[in-house]
C-alpha cells in the first residue's frame, strides 16, 4: 500500500485537471453519506472532534473506488507545537474493499477545497473578472489564488488579513510565484475594487458587508465552518444569488446556515449547489448580478482528488 505525502500530492495535481475531476464527480456516479462528528473529551484542554467522511463511486466496474477521510481537530495542539487539524485519507478498491493508498489529509483538503471554490467561479464569476481579493492569509489562501487564476484571467491580487504582517508575507510569497499581489489594510476599499472576493478565515463576526458589494462581483466564502463563525453579513446574503457546495451548507457552518436560522434568507433564496451547476443549471445570469458561493466541504471532493492523485501517479 502506497502513502502519498504532501509533496507527492503537489506533484500529482494541477488545478485545471482537479477542477474537471470535481465537476465530473458532481455530475453523478459518486455517493457520499452525511459526515459524522464525534466529540472527544480531553483532560485539561478543550474538547477535541473527530470527523469521518466516506464516499464511493457507483459505476459498478472494476475501476470503482471507496474512500474515507479521518479529520481530527485537537485545539490543545497549539501548546504542543502541532497543528490543531490532523487528518489522513484512505483510498480503497471499490471492487474488493482492499486499502490501496493513504494520503496526507491536510494537503488533500487544501487542494480540493480550493478546487471546489474555483469550480464555482467557473460558473458564477464574470468571464472578464481580473481582480481577486483574498480575505485571510492562512494555508489555504495561496491555493485559492492558484485555483481561481486557473479559471479566470486574474491580473492582480489584493491580500487582507486581520494581522497585517500575515497579508504582507503572503503577498510577497505570491509575488515570488509570479502573481501581481499586494497587501492591503482597508478591507472595505479592497472589497469595492475586487471582481472576485475569496474568504478563508475563522472570523466569528462578519467581515464582508453587503453595503460594500457592487454589481457583477462574485463572493466566495470558504471559512466559517461552525455556527459560531461568520464571514459575510445578512445584507451580503440578501444582495446575492446564493449557491452552496452541497445541501449540508444549509445547516452546517456559518453564513448561509446562520442566515437561514435567523430568517434573513429562506431556502428558496438558495439557487442551487455544485451538482446542479455541473449538470447544467443556470449559473451567472447577467453581468450585473452579484453571486455568492458557500463551501462547507464534501467527501465527494476528497474522493475525486484522491483518485486523481492515484491515477496520475500510475496507480492501477
């Protein structure tokens, strides 16, 4: 059984291919039951969480696959000098159930999360979008920059972070990759100037205000994975045509789920999900429309990415 470390995943994947693989997976042939969450009490530290995310292909051939991601969130890891989020992906034969590979779960998640956002951008951002704003400068941010640029002719990137030094560091790293990037400190001005706004934060209060949005923008909300978190306010939800990655976003994570819970929006305000878009449902309808995509993550995305890694690396 082969193990794919982060560097090997990086070598096997590129965003155009991965985004196409996700689109094909969402069109059909993949089955993904709801993820399961389990709280783990830890002595003298915050409660940990383990998440189990299975999925499998349903083509009925010898080329079928079964997979599961195990993600553990241990808040106390900070004092141990370790990341709070740990994970691994197990890829198995869909014909026999035999394990065939393990993959670095954190790296796989970065790739597939950014690819899902870019898949939404394919359908929802204006074709002439050129200015990208990254809100948040964590590990996911450079992946989002690369993914969005694979779908639109991004000419400039602005980076905002609640700690300005983080924005400056990421902007410098993006410049070194060949992007035209700069750090910004005035979020409102940066939002007003952007064509695509991609947020990946753990903010517990709205960052992007609906009053700042202008016609034609696309808002990509990736962070806010719990009901305690929020990246955009109710006004942004009300001004936008809303799409989600899966129906789980209607009751998990912040933003859309919170807007529904509070009554700011109704289920009828959610126009569709990635599966509907991939199957041909209308995405952006006009140049002036404001679109919004909320991602909570899906095991379909993990399996599609793991299969692509396996096949690209020569797996049979």
